[in-house]
């Protein structure tokens, strides 16, 4: 029975049979209030990404690519829909999900190593503050 299903399934369905989704985006919508009115940036977007799958989001400027990436990163919240990373709901930023920003986001007074260490030092400070050390 499984063989019969596989023979007639799409490549995406085959991937889902072999590996559960690393990232599962289900019916995600997001709109913004702008000076000229409400902008619907994402309208019920669904996408599954398997382990080791390489995916490019391609589209015209303003079609919602960065909005989608920000939601996956946990930097923005969707108005509706869900994002699961490794089966767990994305509710905020996490170390297992990284975003490379489109704009330069470096501290120009630090070298490369200093820029990398900055976030780690901040995380250590936060952890210390939480534990009272
Ligand atoms: N914080 C915001 N406030 C108001 N409108 C926003 C905000 N963020 C995004 N938008 C609008 O949502 C739409 C999608 O923007 P987004 O930045 O996701 O597009 P994009 O596909 O990444 O574009 P680009 O290719 O230019 O980077 C655009 O119309 C944009 O103006
Ligand atoms: Mg963008």
C-alpha cells in the first residue's frame, strides 16, 4: 500500500514520508498598518521545509519575504497561522534559528570576532542576571 502511494506522490510528499518537516509554516497571514492604510504582507502562506532541504524565497520587492523570515526567526508574530520548527511552535527568537539581515547590522567599531562575541556576551549576561550570578 505504501509503495502504491509513493509511486504516485509528488517529490514534496516523498520528502514528507521520508523525513518530518524541519520547518512547517501553516496558513500564516500578516498585515501592517502603514500611513496609506493596511498592507497585507502575507496571505495564508503555507510551506514545509525538510531537514537539509535548501529553499529560496524569490519574489518582487515588497511581496513579504523579509516578513516571512522575521516570523520564522520569531522577531515578528503572525496575525494568524502557525510556524513549527522541529515540531515546536515558534514563539520568539531561539538559538536554533538564525537570520542574516539584508542590511549591514554590524558594529563598525568592533572587528569580526568582536561582532560575533557581542551577542554571546549579551546572552551570558542575560543568563547571569536570570540566575543572579
Ligand atoms: N513594519 C512595517 N510597517 C508597515 N509596513 C510594513 C512593515 N514591514 C513590512 N511592511 C510592508 O509589508 C510588505 C512586505 O514587506 P517585506 O519587507 O516583507 O517585503 P520583501 O519581499 O522582503 O521586500 P524586499 O525584496 O524589498 O526586501 C511591504 O509592502 C512593506 O512595505
Ligand atoms: Mg526583504
